[in-house]
């Protein structure tokens, strides 16, 4: 009986991640197809194609010098509207941190957590100086949580930080996987 349980657990560890990944991708594609269901013909994957084309078209139009002032006015309006400003600015900062010109998670580091022991954490420098709070000796390091979409920001002494010569995406994958993924 114990051997059968071990086989089941081994199979589960293989099937569960693959199954969940397929299910999430399927649900996303299905949602996109339903979003554009008003079209007169039903083609599997059409929702994804239409969504990609629409987002690309918005990006193209947004780069136009004629549209740019309207985007700036709209963004200012969103920033001044109570409650909406909190949601919009938080989401915009989050997306800007991962993609775009101002990526924040592009400097992976190894931080010694105390001077007395050999405990280290991997994270990303988000602010190289804390001069705004009159602490030039500190910098801001973001530590993503493993198997979660959250993290913590810790201000640490500069001398406790070692910059890593590794791709940011690999370090993020390593941290989020709880150290299970391989580095490099």
C-alpha cells in the first residue's frame, strides 16, 4: 500500500503543475474568446489574436505625438480621482517595475541579514539610496516571497549587499520557486 501511495505522489507531482498550467492557459484563452464572442464566426484562439492586435494597436497609437497629450491628461485625471488614484498608481507602478523603460527588478543582490550569522536573502535593489529619509547608508531591497505574488521591502546597510551577476529573470524564478529552480 505504501508503494502505491508513493507512486501516486510521484505522479501527482508531475501531473499537477502541468495540469494547472494547461488549465490556466485554457481558461485565459477561453475568456479571451468569450470576450470577442460577438464576432460572427467562432475560431478557437481568435480572442487571443484579437487581444494581441488590439494591445499592439493601442501601443502604436500611444506613441503618436498627437495622442500623447490626451494620455497625459487622462493619467493626471486618474491620479487626482480619490480611490481610483490608489488603484491606478499601484497597478501602473507594478507593471512599470516588470516591463517598460523603468524596470525595477533588474539588479539582483545577495543580502547578509545580520552581522553575527551567515544568513543571506536574495532580492532586488529598487532604490540605490534612501536620501529621502536622510539615510544615505541604506538602500531599498525587495524580497519576493516564494510561491506567492507578494514580497517585503527591507532597508539594509549598503555593506551587507552583494550584487549578483545573474539574469534578473533567473533570480526571480529561483526566489519564487522557493529555491527549487536552478540558477544559471
